[in-house]
């Protein structure tokens, strides 16, 4: 059987090299369907992967993308485990698909959906999220990147924060908190306190590095309860630091949280868009009940899997570019 599969793959690869792209594409679909019908998914996977790779290398992106989607159908329908081997095939194929190819986003969403069904991660495999988010970040598509990076690995936090800082560097210095909040508040909303702190630390470190000349005033605050850098001109960045501190140490309680929010209330009202996120955080970490409840993770997954937009940060996909509009805070609507 292995010999037959190898011969089939070699024959169809030769046709692609000879420029018979359409014919090879159709035959690859027919042959893979035959193996699926005979309950031999592994052979179908081998043929689809090899064919997709050859077509993509020949710059036949639509055809290669179509076979990649077929490969994911086999993965899903036959409950192929989300293991290093199965993910490696997807990494190889996705790396060959350019950003402008429409099927790329379909493939990424289908891959995440498969991994949510065939791994231990209900929200999708973190390594797969990291790979997808890093692809989007490399192609300067911040809205798509952050959805995946928020659900990725520890390395994803660095990629996401650097992306947000690069975006911020093109805007006014006073908008730092808006960009930092896109990771900090969202990490808190999905219960990842460690990465919320890590992201804020990295963002602040880069801010300090870029302001060694003293353009931005910085104060050191060292007490028994706090050891941090405070930016008098960026009060909402200080708010994010105090919020993370309150969540991490868990000693502020409901009254402490209310006091913190009251102290910054005027500024929070000016920003707009943070209220619902902060209400959910108040309920999650401080036991403060809110009249209206939303599930940020459910909304994010709905957005990733092609449902109506909900909790994912920001709006539709747009490329990061100089002069890009200032982002609003992470919203749940």
C-alpha cells in the first residue's frame, strides 16, 4: 500500500511540475476521496498534504488552499489527534500561503476548530494559536493576530505586546494605555493573570527604554505594597498597573476595587469602552455582581470560528500601517 501511495504522489507531483495544475488538482481530490471512502484516512492525508504542498510551491494558492481545507476535513471527520505531526503539516502549508490569499483565514479558522475538538484545549491548541497569531503579526494584521495570540503560549504574550507597542509607537504618546489595555484587560477577562502582568511589564519596559532621554516623566514607587514605575502623564497606564496588582495579590477586595475605579472614574469615562470589561473583571476577581453578564471567552471563540462578532478585541481585520486609526479599548460588543 505504501508503495502505491508513493507512486501516486510521485505521478501527481510530476504533473504539477509539468504545469498540469488543474488536472492534478482534480485527480488529487478524486484519489483522496477514494481512500476516504475505503476508510483509509491516513493515505488520504498523505496524498492531500503532498498535493497541497506541491501546488502551493507552484504558486497555485487557490488550489493548494482548497486541498488544505480538504485535509482539515479529514482531520476533523476522522478525529485525527492534534499532535506535533498533524500540526507540522499545517504549519508547512500555511507558511506557503501568502497573506492576500482568501483561503488562508478559512484554513486557520478550520484548524483551530479541529484542534478544539481533537485536543485537550476547548479554545483550541495554544501552539496552533501562537503560530496563526504570529503569521498575522508578521503580516501586520493586528486584529486577527491578537485574537489568536491571547489564546496562545507564553511566547505569544511577547509577540502580542511587541505588536501592540509597535502600533502605539505610530500614535500619540498619551495613548499608551489604550494599546496596553488590549492585552492586559483581555488576558484578565480570560483568566490569565500571569500574562496580563507579563504584558504590562514588557510594554512598560519598552516605554522606559524609548524614553531614556527624559521626554516622559517617570517616578519610582517602592512601598510594602507596590514596587513599580509610575507615569504622571499616563494615569490610565498606572490604573492598569494597580488593577493587575489588586488582582494578583487578591487583598484589595470589593471595596478596594471600587475605590480604585472611583479614583480614576473621570478618566475612564473619557476613554469609554472599558466599562463592560471592568464589570466582568469586578465579578471574576472581586465578587461584585453586575446586572448584565457576558462570556468573553465564548464571544472570542464565536468570532474565531466564523460566528457573529462579539468579544474579540477590536473590529474587523485591518493591516497595521503608519497613520492607522487609534484603537479603542477592548470591547465586548
